């Protein structure tokens, strides 16, 4: 099988979970949400021995057959107990297998035979991201095999309704989820973040960049990437993503979803201006989707169609919806010109007309070259779903540049230029808590400003000259004495990322203060002064939880 290009069908055609599970319960614990068992069972035969899988099984205290969730955490991580509790509190059984493998920090872990030792995350080497011999000689194959045996184990448990098993796969763990959705009979599949195109990670969709291809890359793409499994999806799918996720491209995710055959139930939603976190609306989708799928009551979402024209120098976006006879909440998010999805600012278009099945929005043009992108988020029947992305050539639209955007980072007149910086702590590695976000409230003289407990972030619309004798000027309302920090990022979220910071102490006052951040005062953590002559990729304001900001200007 070495050097053979395997497809999803040929990779898994001889795989079976018919071997005895040899299961046992090591420990049973009472926890606030119910009961948690430490369990072990056997996985596939590797030729030397069988994989021995460790997992936790959690369920409510009242034992009866219930729907179950197989939780696949991110690669290199361990399952989050807080996420498990959220499901158990809602009446689900949750099986969370370990696929990380040998780990001195853990009391118990999954044990892989010596001939597949590379399945241990810390020993993975090139098996993690390359199919040097074949798709079968990779971590991703071994880890998916663990999860297929985990599903077999779940179906034997008396606490589980065997026909009501869902898979929730998070971040890079969704690579496993795509394979399960194409090879197993599931009640539903729920994925966050990952949607394939590993080989194209550094090749932007809206550019002429192409990856270097060889036999190894063909083996990897054909047998292991999500876009190869999407056409084979067997069950309803919920896909949640973030528009600015540096690890998983928003643009490529849309391409993978487009490969799913017509007639399949697919819900997808993308949280705007987020690097990883799924917002509250997206979080509600997960539990609503699971509930309806387990009740066999899931229906395909209504498709929103978008079109655009130039009207009086602005961009007018029309959203057309199928007749429903009920009111739906619709928002349109747009971005101008940026080819790199991580560096886009998605701005909320202004609603102009609101008909039952047709709505129009206007968008300011803050760039007049490149690609205009827009998508709608439609909330109905408890779901928030994203439309397909509208693409238009700004040069051909003939719009006029809103010149204020070249100098204004934020003001009440331009409210969507700032977004919340991503928090460090997410439930399960993906789910935002309600306290995160950007908030507007009144300060001195009842003038409104913005704040965020996680910091505020601004993406520059385009690279342009930045005289080093200039400065950022902003209005600050400080509710108590605080240190406000502004950080410039170059090569944002890349391996060669570099940042410069400037700090200013702001005294508590009952009125708004004008605060300057001279560019000559920006330095790295090592004290190296800023010498860049072009604007940064991103600007992050830190320390904002204790103050309000307004009228942020380039001077």
C-alpha cells in the first residue's frame, strides 16, 4: 500500500469494528452534572497488538437510554470538562475518548502499539501532517480509527439510544469528524473550524498563489482532507466557524461546504470578526440542532440569496428570502479588498428597506479595488445561519471611496471598525461566553464610547505610508486610573509575527480626555523602537475593561 493514493472509499473499505471491545470500567465518580466513568476498551488491530482506548463517559444521575454525543477535541488537547457538563446538564450522555496518547501529565491515556507509536501526539513527527507512505500511515487515520471504535462502544451502553448518537468535533479535531460523517451512520455531525485545504493553507483564495504539489500531497489530499469527504456526507451537518480564524480559512471552508451534495441537511454559520470563538447565537445553534436531530425534526434551512449594485457611490446589497409567513432577523456583513481572511474587518451593513422576503442594505466603500465580499446571517426558528458569500469586483462596481476611513479607526459615525480581541479562554476551545464582546455605553457628558473585557482590535484596510513623527489620538473616559496599551502587529498570526507596544497611564476623570500615542514611543518587548514605515496589519487596544474609547484617529 506504500505510495498508493487512497481515496476515502479505498482507505476505509476493509475497516471493521467487529473485534471484541474488551471493555471495562476503571472508576465511577459522582459529579455535579451526574456520573462520570473512566472506561477502557480495545480499538483496531495494528499487526502487533490492539490499540487500548481510554475515555470518560458522563451521563445524568437518572439512568435511562438517552441521546449521546461523541466528543472529539482538538489535536494535541484533552477534552474540556466544562463542555462535557454543558451537554450532560441538557440530558445527553457524553463519551470523550483520549487520542493524544502517551502523556506523563495524565494518570490514564490511550495506548498505541509500538508499530503505530507515531499516533502518540508527542511522537507524531511527519505523520501528523504528511502521508509519506500512505494515508493509512498517518496520525489522522489512527485517530479516526479510535473514534470509530468509540462509536461502537457507545452503541453497547445501556444508557445510550444507539440510533441517537451525534458527533461534536472541535477545531483540528473536525478533520476526524469529516471522516466519521462519511463512514458512520450518525444521527448528526457538528463541526467547528476545520474544513480541509491543509495543502492550501498559505495560498490565499483571492490571489494567484498555488501550493507545490507532489505525490505525497496528492496522497494527503485524496485520503485525509475534508474536501475529499464532503461529497460522501451521510448525515445532517452543522458547521460553525469564525471569519478571522488564522488556523482555518473562512474562504476555503465555504468551498468545502459547497461540495456537499444537494439534498443533504446542512446548517452553517460564521461568527463575524472572531479569530476562533463562536458567539452566543452560534452556540445556541449547537444545542438546538442536536435537539431537533434527535427528534428527527430537522429541516433544511431557508437559503438567502444576495446581489449587489452601486447606488450613489455606495454598495447596495439585496437579500432575497423564500416566503415563510413570519418575521426573520437578518444582518449583512461585508468586507472590502482584503485578500487575507484573517486580516479582514467585517462591517455590518445598514438596513435600508425591510420587506417580508426582500431586504436592502447599504455598505460604505472603504476600498475601491479588489474583491467585495458579503454574507447574511439569518435567524429563524431558533437557528442563526449564514448565507453563501457574495463576491463582486470593486473596480467594476464603480463605487466612491469613503475617505474618512483612511484616518478614522473608530467613531460613533463609523461604529463597526473596532472588534473584540479574541479571549484566551473558550469553552471547549471554541465557544464564547456571553461576557465576551464589544460594548457601547455612556461615559462623561453622556457621550458613548466602546469597551471590551478582552481588548479591542482594528485591522487596517490597506497598507499605506505611516510617518514615524505621527501618532494615534483618541478620546478616553477612565472610570479609574488605568494603564492603556496600544499594540501594533506586523505579520499578524504568522510564524514571524512581530509586535510593538506603547503604554500610557490614564488618570480617573469625570470628563473625556484626549490621549496621544506617539509612534516614536512604540517598542518591542526587547526595547527595539518601531522603524516600520507602513501601517501595521492589526492594532490591539489593551486595558480597555476599565475605560471607554471614542474618536480614534491617525494623525
